[in-house]
C-alpha cells in the first residue's frame, strides 16, 4: 500500500480532475427564426470548420398546458454562413457558462450552423 501524504493525495486528485473523461459541449451558439405558419427553425452553431454531416436532433415538447409533443426532429441542413434572420441578443445566443448572452463573433466563433 502506498502511503497517501497530503502532497501525494493532492497530486492524485489533480490527475483525476484533469483526466480526459471531462466532456465539453459541441455547440457554441443557438438561434431561432420564424418559419411562417406557426413554424420555428432552430439553428445550432459549432466551431468545427469543415463539418460535412449533420449531428444530432432537437426535441420540442409543450409546456404550461400546450398539447403538442414531444416531437424529435433530426438536423437536416448545414450552413457555413449566418442564416437570414438571426440577430445577436434577439434570437441568436451564446452562453457565459450560466446563462444565454448575445452571440458575439470572436472567441468561440460558430463556423458551421445546422438546423
């Protein structure tokens, strides 16, 4: 048995905290636009340049007495430019880690958006 001195314990804890099992979010922006006739299009942005396939889906479910859903729809379109109608702070957001904030190009720029 290896004696666990405070220094050894701290080193072991640091090694476990930095283990590659930590997950990071793939999307770094989210937006929505009115698609007419009661429809909404959701866009998720990521920073992976060259993405050439759709990833994931979105599930929408009614709340507060609404009667639709849940409905799951796979992403079907990739776009390499900002979709028409997305306005930072109005209907296009990023996150500061705890809440949605207006999307600001720079930092973690979304280069591919999918809906």
